[in-house]
C-alpha cells in the first residue's frame, strides 16, 4: 500500500492521486510473484523520476529536463527478483537514493 511520496526528502502523505507518478513493480514468476507500488507526488515528479538499476532495486534520480506536466502517470515495471525470501508484513520498504 502506498502511503507516502517515495522521495525521502518529501514523504508527503498520499491522500488522493491527483498528480505525480505511480509505478507498479512486479517481481518473480508464476505463483511466486510479488507486487509493490511506489508514488512520487506531483512536486517531486517535476524534479525527480524513478530509476530501476540492474540489481532489481527502485531508486530516485534527478530529472534532466522540464518535461513534467500536471498529469497522473501509472506504469508497470517488471524487475528481477532480488531477494531470497518474501517480505513479512511490516518489514521496512525504505527507498534507496541513487548517487548523483
């Protein structure tokens, strides 16, 4: 469940999806599939975007350009499984930040 902006400098609470970007990350295969959702609020999406490194993590990167609009984006991302066990409810899902 998404409850806050993915940007750790912002962490704006999600109340409704009016603008910004949501990605749905799908990991695993067949019956061992996990789905995670990440959201950038509109203000953060104006300056940042999601990055998907080859290690299967989800990171934040600076946006290079001003191609932002006040529209809402939802996109699926298929990533390789990066963990040996599934997360238990309540395990930390803190975002990582890609170096500049």
